[in-house]
């Protein structure tokens, strides 16, 4: 009950902060004629956030039950509060990195995550443009943390706290942040993550720290000298504000591919291989697109 109170307190404190910052960004965008916001896009972000929030609340008890169950088998537990919370932050961010990486490199999970990347705009409300069905499986990546001796309610609280930072880096109004760029995920890094430019695809997965991207080969620095960042998907949606298609469009594409008269092994590749993979070269993965771009240069 106390942990639920702490999560509610986090929401109570951060909500007015979000509203003020979003209002300021909207005002600056209007005054500077940047056009970072549109009404339809902002309402779509709120719509997707609301659906995700409802599902998240409905599954919260089940998630806590699973994490508490696995906590029974933990093989060690830190008693010193500072190191407990500090290492929970570190390990949770690593868990998020690998969840995020799977979301980008397996089409099955990309079909869920794609909603977060489907906007052609990048602003603070984009941070709330949630992957609606992610709560169905996100907790699986937290199970190792339970086995490491972190309590389920603490994991969920820390995730809520890190989400605050993850939302705030969705902005174009903050330039590079000096030495913080070396180890923190910054707005500059996250603009790269949301870019549809070939050189930036599937880069900068970290939510709080960027060091995992540098360690595991998914880092790219923002560089506007050759080309400006273009936000959104490589293939634009026909109906970007349709309330159903905005969520299920990639699932529709998967079903269409699975209906093709192909061997089962090929069909499974359309389901689990990276987005863009095709058996006949009609579409390409981000890795293949980058390889082609290098040949052209």
C-alpha cells in the first residue's frame, strides 16, 4: 500500500510539471514558427497514452504478483539503501535497453512499439505516445531483477521514475549537453532514435543512460551537417490518425505476409525477423538499408 502511495505521489508531483513544460514548448513553438505541434497529433498522443495507461493499471496487480513470486528465489539482496536503489536504477535501465532493442529488432514486438514512432512530430507529448500493448510483456524483462533481490514494488516504482526522464528527453528545444552526452541519454540522442533517416534507424535505445548503446553497438551521434533529421516512420501511414489503424496497421501487414503461399519457416521469419525483412528483397531491414547507402557513397 505504501509503495502504491509513493507511485501516486510521483504522478501527483510530475503531472503539473509536464503540463507546464508542454504549455511552454507549445508557446515557444508558436512564437518561433517551428510548427512542432499540431492538434491532431497531440490528441493522438493523448489517446494512445490513455489506452496504455488503462491496460497498465489493469495488469499492475498481475505484474506485481509475478515479480513477487520470483523474488522468493532471489540469490542475494542488498541491505544498504543507497546501493540498493542505485543498482536498481542501473539494472532496470539495462533491462529496458534490451526490451527496447527486441522491440526494434523483432517484427512481432515492433508491431506493438511502432505506435510510439509513428508520429512525424517530436515534442514532449511524443513521450506519452505509448506502445499500447507493451504492459502485456514488459514485466518479463524485470524478472531477473527480482531474482537479483529487488522487490517487485520497488522495480515498478523505479520504472515510473525513469519514465519521467524518458519523457522529458522528447524535445527539440534542448541542444547537446556537453559531458552528459557521454553517458546519459539526452534529447540529442533521442532525436536520433526517433529519426527515419537511414543512418539513424534503430539507434540509441537507452532511456536514462546511453552507455549501453555504446557498449552494444547501437549508438549514433546526432549530426545535422549532411542532412536534417526527419521524424516518424520510413514508410508513412495512409491514415495516421485513424484510432484503430494507428495501433494495428503493422499487425495487418504481418497477417498479409503470413497469408502468402510460403514455407512455414519463411512465414516465421516474417513474424520474428527484423522489421523490413523480406524473402524476395521487396523490403529491407535497417541494416540492409545502411549497407546500400554505403555502397552508393
